[in-house]
C-alpha cells in the first residue's frame, strides 16, 4: 500500500510538472518564444524600455541572492532588460559563494516604487523590498507556501513549485528556455540548492533538487560537494565580530497568525557545542531586548549541521507554550531532527489560530 501511494504521489508530481511547463509558452517566458509574445508581458504594464529588477526577500539568504542573479541573467539571454538586485546586506555564506564563483554583488534596491519588478523566493509583502505595493510586478518565482499577499495591477506570471529551493526552479527555466548555463551561473544555483536543503538532507529536498544539483555541480566544476558545503557553512557560522542583534537578524522573516505578528529567525551552527553557546547568547540578549523587535512573538531555531538537530527559542507572552503545543516539544524546546522552517511556521500559525478561536 505504501509503495502504491508513493508511486501515485510521484506520478502526480511528474504530471503536474509536465502540465506546468507545457503551459509556459502562453503565460511565461521560460521557453523560447516569439518576440511579440515575450514583449507583451512587459508592454501590458507599460514602460517597455525601463529596466526590470529581479529581487528576493529582505534579510537575503543565498537562495534569494543567487536565484535573483541567475534569473536576471536568463532574462537577459532572452532579450529582456533585466538586472539583479538585493534588498539588504549579504550574509557571510552568500559573500563566500559570490567570491568563489567570481560574481559581483548586486546593488541594493532601496525602494521598488514605480519600478518593474520580478520577485524570487518569496510571495509575502512583509518580506519584500520597501515600496512593493507601488511597483509594477511582472513575475513571481517561488517555492514557499502560499502565504502571499502580494498584489499587482495586472495579471502576472507566477511559477511556484514544491521543491527545496527556488534555484531549482530557475535552473529548469534555463533548460526549458534552451539557454546554456555557464560555469558561474551553475555555481550560484548549485550553491543555493545546497544552502536551502542543508546539503540535500532537509525534509523539503525533492528528487528534482538532487538531480538538478548533480547536473549543476558538473557544470560548476566542483569536485567534492560535501567539502564545498562545509566550506560555505564555516563562513556562515562564523559569528566572530558580530553582535547578538546582527546574528539574530541575519536570517529573519515575519508572518501574521491569530492576529499577532510573529518573528522567525534561523541561526546555523557547526556542532552542538557552538549551538548551545549561541543559544545562550541569544537567550540573554532577547531577555533584555525583546520589546524592541516590533513583534508580538519571536521564535528562533538554532540548528547545528553535524548532527542535524536544533534548539528552539521563544520570546513573548505565551510564546513558549504556543511553540511547545505546536511542535509537541518538552520544556527544553529541543528538536531531535532539523524540522523544516515551513513546517514550524505552519504549526505555530495553526496553534495560534486555534488558540484565538477558543
């Protein structure tokens, strides 16, 4: 029975992918198309000559940065006037990746007001660049849950797939657009996949992520995947010279649930010793500074790469009780497995909604 369910699930996924990309010549541009169809997407919103900016979420991580660069590059190959942008300073992992593959850091876009915009790796306005409500949004390419509240003036091309990384989707767009992937773009997308899937170990990793990473690794000429991943993570988990505030807001997002604004932060560490050390530092910091965060509840996942476990921190009125009930955790809020952030956020949201209804 389990084997049959798995077969049906995979078959449904494959059929869905085929149907999605069969439709792309009409709604998107990920396959080669006549110039009049491609230009119609921008002409519909006006300002054909104006540059379109491809940008990911605030507090940018490696997937959002690398996907923006790679997708903008794809658009340029398809004769669009596109440039990548970021919405904040890079973390050390992203800096390492761009330096490794000799790719310049995109400029920061301070405001999207009046700009032509393609969003990657998010669909929520609270995670978007300032002024997104007054931007001309052309496309959204994403792999997250449909929390989205992004609004547009006209219909947009929206490509979302249940995979572990937005870069996996961008790579497929190259393939279906018959656009060659050079070493640098392959390297960026490969690194992004490793980053977002914890070296292809996270529960959100799909067979498509694995196959795409294998293909991109060859194009990027990276010999040892695990060594490259650990080199990335050593940079990412080097918090020397950083304040607790800088650490906790390096990978930070917000979401609304049960009428409350929740903050969610992910902090990576190499081993259990460094995990416990960072947890203690952040716990002490938040005990004194929670009121300045601007949220009702603040949740932090401090995960370690070596044993793939995590320690949860919770701040705010009733936050520990909500988190414990949401994930069925004991008082120490320890996760024996690195539960995906999406699952944690969904569980918190559901528990808060239920609590509010009661």
